[in-house]
């Protein structure tokens, strides 16, 4: 999952990315990636066959202004100013792009 996030963040159009959506084992998490997490992923050199050491892969992602829509109907939707999600619990990701201004 870390490699997919790193590729998405290094790709073109990342400046237009608004909200991230994480599909986790417990529900759907929407919010913004913490700037420190983005820097951690994008400041490291890309993996390559000549790489002497593989970049450290974070185990958690910090999401700002997070909302959680639980899969279980008996748990309410939660809102958090900052939420940490284990990347092992993430099964899918999506970016919601900001509308073009003009």
C-alpha cells in the first residue's frame, strides 16, 4: 500500500488532489493526508534495483479532518481532527480531486 501511495503522490496532478479516501477493514475513512506523511513518502528516492537500502515504509498514516463511515450499522460515523490508520488495515485508496478554479 505504501508503494501505491508513493506513486500516486509523485505522479502528475497531485497538486489538485483534495481528499483521500481509504477503504479499511472497519469502514471508509475520508480526510486529508498529513503533510508530514506526504513529505515522508515523497522525499525518499524511488525504489530501484541498484538501491543499497530500501526506504523505510511507514506503518501508519495520519489523516487530518477525518470522517469514518463504519461498515457495521450499529456504529455511528465518527469525525476526528487527526486520525491514525494502520496501513495494514487499508485495502484500497482513492483521491478526490479539487474542482478546477477559473
